[in-house]
């Protein structure tokens, strides 16, 4: 059985599929699942990991780690022609702090659910929203302002080393 690892070396441009999932549950929504592909001749959803993903164009960049020790700060620009994300922003929820997961796979491996990922990121800043697209800066979950570890107050009964 082929896996993403076994076919990744021989990929040609355009064969890979990028999938993004934004968890809108903390602000009263569901999951916003899209994949980076839109074929006007057959605009269909795909099934991956047991759920449906909608075709929606987006551009992502800055995922690469450069070896200097700094965490990447990816940028994702999502086409928002249906207004779902803009509606959440207009309602006062800037989507800041929401979890975004990213998967990479190929058309041939969608059915077997083989993918790189998920990479988990948090929406750090809304950079731009013009009614047609929304651009977000992402950050690692540990690279957030005022983020403390552990994510709760420490007491001697749970943390004996204090």
C-alpha cells in the first residue's frame, strides 16, 4: 500500500493537495474544512479522514523551518467568496487564537487517508480582509503573546517540585 512518504519523492508540480481545518467551535461555529483545489469542471467535495472537505482556493507560505531556531510564521490567504469567515469577523470574533490544522497529501492518497500532518497552528493576527479574501498570520501554539506553560496555575499538590 502506498503512503505519502513512499510517493513524495516522485511528485510533480500540481499533484499535491493541501488541506486546512479551522476550528470555529470556541466562537460557536463548527469546523471550516477546505482543500486547495478548485476544478470548475467538477467542483466537488472530497472525503478525507472521514469528513467532507470543500474546494476553496487559498495561498499559504512560510511553513519552512530554516535551521536557525526561529519558529516559522506562516501566512494563509483564503478566498472568502461565501462570506463565512468574514461573517465571524464582523460578529466581533477576530478568529485570533483559533486552531488551524494543515495536512498535505496527493490526489492518489486521499482515499487511504495518508498525509503529512496535521501541523497545528494558531491564528495570531488577521492581516487583511477585503470581502474577497482574508489573510492570517499564524504562530506555533507555544509562540503566542502572554502564553504561559503550563496553561494553568501551579500548586504543590500537582507540581511537587515547587
